[in-house]
C-alpha cells in the first residue's frame, strides 16, 4: 500500500477493508452453504493478513498523516477480527492518540460497538461520555452482545479525579452490583487523586442499605483515612454491628447482661467482606464486632455499652 500525493491512504485502506469484510459477505446469499463457508473463511483470513501487515507499521510510520490512516484502519480490523493479536486497550495504548478519532467514533456507532466506543472515549480523556455509554449498556438501552459496561464503569470510577462523576454514575452500579460497586469507594486506585469526604460518602450510601454502609465504615476505620475523626467512625461502625445483630436476632436485645450465646468464629480482619448484601450472617457480624472491640481503642466505649 503506497501513499501518493493527493490520494488519502485511509481511503485506500478502507477500500481494501470493505472489499474483505463487506463485498464477500454480500455474495454469501448467492452461493451454496459450503462455498459460503469457504468464502467467509477466506474473508476472515484475508482480514487477518491485512491486520498482520499493518501491525508492525503502526509504530514504525513516521509521517503523521499516514500513521493516522494506518492506525485507524488497524483498530477497525482489531475490532472486527475473530482472533485479533491485540485487545482494543492494547491497540489504543500502542497508537496513543494518533488516529482519526471522529472517524472511528462514527464507525463504532454504526456497527453498534458501544462497549468499545466507551473504551475509545475513556482513552481520549472523555470519561463522562464513556460512562454515559456504559450506563446505557448496563440499563439495556444499548445492546452490544454480552457487554454490560459494568466492569469498565467501576474501573474508571475507581481511578477518576472527578468526584462529580462518582456521584452521577455510581448509583446504577450500586443498585445492580452493590458488592462490586462499593469498591469505587473502598478500593480507589493509586491514580485517583481525589479523597472523598467520609461524611459525604456515608450520606450518599445510606439509601443503598446498611451492608454497604458497613463495608465503607470498615474501610474508613481500617485504612485510617480520617484519623482526626477516627473515634466517630469506629463508634459508628460498632453501633452498626450492634444494630445489625439485633435486627437479625431480636431475642438477643432482651438477654440479661452476662448471658453469653454461642459465638461463631470471628473473621481474620475487620475489612473481611465475605458477607454480601444477600447473605448477611449473624456469626460473621458478631465476630466482626468482637474483633473491632478487641483490636481497637479508638471508639467511645460508653456510647457502645449504653446503645
């Protein structure tokens, strides 16, 4: 493939790409099933050959205009090939931003590659657009195979430096996959340059149930992200454990002081999140309370005992 003056290389590459992927497919309805399978196989092989031809040229081409043309078609081939040598994320990392983003955006939309469209937006530093696309996948408004946009959304929100994105795009995740979505708040990545106010997060999580609030308080207490208010959060976590225990076993609230029911084995860590919103175990919660009271001195004992 040669680039000539006044002749756009991308047009040449797209033409070749369309011959391989479209023209062959148009002929499938005119021939028998056996030959049709052979043609489809040939088209797939030809596409892979073109992909292998372009791959070494992606980083070797010096002229920016030619490189953009090659990179754009290279990414299209990655997405349309049955067994590409690279994932979309790897391909985007390889080419950087040296491709025709608008052309690729239109192509992805036309072919309903919505999950990949979100990945493209994320790569070119348009996180809000990425999260909007993925949220529509998650709610079923958009369809793209088995892609749900859930892992991509969580990964992006865990590393975002924009708290407004978290408040806007975490609710649907907290409702759909709470045990995974809570990691947005309890497991931010090193890239996340924003520290959310614990009080703000606690108020935000309150409508989604006590178990998520428990997970977050465990994170705050164990990580020590708010040392100046450590007693407040440790006490609140202890009270939450007590309330949960009394909710699961109301008869315990009526026991006389000194009566000690059997206690299941305690978890190894206050932040052990094996209990999910669907499977809250009384023994686990009691074990966590005992563990907290044993290893921490940073709580208000009078408030806990009088609760």
